């Protein structure tokens, strides 16, 4: 009984295997796999170097207290743009206003003494030829006049110093820009006359500098940077992206290259100028910067996803005139932002390459090539 059951099971398995082989033969004989193919595109591309860079405001100024006194007023909102000449801080001005008034009084007194000494000197000078006065009296009057003249000059200097110190009580924005948070609160005493105290830092950030280092061998591929006083538009345009968000992009231009090579790193310091009209870029921010160095007017491109890799290097699957798959080794070049890869050798503009489903094809496989976006006629 058991023998009969084993015999029946064997017959069933044998029959199933025969049906499977028959099905495969039928598929091979009457059905050919459809494979999406395309021809390479030709367009101009630009080769670039990419470097990490950091940003710095085009001008940074520390706002310092140069006179001593209590910080009386803060007249700005930290981080909000201010205009050149806008009053930012006030250090109690009254003591310095009093010094100005005292210096003005000293100046008036010195002017009066000079007027008297000058008049006396002129009289003595007229009387000396007639021997109406002694020569020693004339010399004394001349000395008094010169002393009064020197005192007047000193009084003027003292008044200028007093007015300068009074002006230091009013700290204004030196240019359009933004100011950091205040480092000293109102009503605190600042000893600026002894040692200047930083009250805040101001940034001129409508334009930003981007600093990065290039290997000297790569730096040699760049065109020279023109004199900015003569050449206002550099021919080298740079693409800048946010290191944390590649979707944010800006445009820059080469502004400066170091006149020397760093002996330790073998690199050259390069600076780019980046417009920042919306003030999106911040001083100290890290970015990626792409520097173009070579253009190819007619590059042959296929999608990176259509290129495979094996021990021999990079390859693509082509479909020949007999609709058979051919494995073709290729030499690749630059990868474009849209995912297209330059093909330097191995493929011609008229070749058909397999777009996808690369794991489902193999060399010498018979396929039915299908185009989706191009004319299906063989070039």
C-alpha cells in the first residue's frame, strides 16, 4: 500500500516538472521581454570643484565705550537692521557737557588775555624806538604775548578734547547693518576711559565673504582674479549651498586669492563675494561652494541609475541591431545635479542603452526594446 502511494507521488512530481519545462520553452519561443531603452543626450556641462567654506560679514565693528560713565540708553533692537548714523547707545553726557562748557570758558578767558597781551606788546613795540621804555620791558611784553597765544592754542585743544569726549557719549551706527545683543545692560557703569568696553558688535552683511582653501594643483586651473577697482564682474561664477540644507542656493564670484601657498597644507586661501540682499546668510555659517574650472560644450550623458559597476569598472547594457543585450564597459566623467552622468568613452550618441531593470537582463539576452519619450525608429 505504501509502495503504491510513493509511486503515485513520483508520477505527480514528474508530470509537474514536465509542465514547467514546457512552459519555459513556450515563453522562450513565443515571448520576448520588453526593456525600456533610450539614447544618450548631448548638452553642455561644467566641471566644478566643491569645497567647504565659512561665511564672514564684509565688515565687522565692535561698538566700544571710549568714555566712562553710566550707560543711560540703548536705542536699538538686537538683530534688527539699523541705518548708518542711527543712535545706538548713550553714556551719561552731563559730566562731559560740563567739561565742554568749562573748556569754552577757558577759551574765552585765554582769548581775552591774548587780546590784552597783544595790545600791550604793540604799544611797547611803538615806544621802544623813542627810548620811552626800557628794552627789558619790551622783552617782557613780547613774552607775555607769546605766552597768551600759546595758552589760547591750549584752550582750543582742551575744548576739542572735551567736545570729542562728549561725542563719544553718543555711539552711532557706522554703516547700514545689524547689531548683536547688548553686552552691557542700561544703568551699568562702564569704564571706557581706562579700557574700552565692547557694548555690542555690528555686522555689515548685505554682502558676505566666503573663505575656503584650494589645493594648489586645483587652484592653477582657475583664471586670474581681476583687480576689483577695474574689473567689477568676475568671469568665475560660484554656486553656494547651505551645508545643512542643500536646497538653499546663492551665487557668488571670486574676490580674492592669497598671494602665497601655505607650506603646511599646500593650499591657497580663496575668498568669494556673495550677495545677501535678504540677509539669509549669517556670519560664521558653513556652506558648500562649487568652483567651475572647465566647460564641455557637447557632453554625452546618460542617467547614473543606468550605469552599473563590476570588477572591471563601470558598464552599461546596450541593445544591438539584433535586439540582443551587450555589456559595454564605459569611462565616466562628471555627475550633474540632475543625476545625469557624462560618458567619456564606450557609448556613442546613436547607441541604445537599457534605462532600468538592469538586474533582469544579461549579455546576449534577446529583448524587445521600448521607447517612452523618443522616436522608436533605430537611428
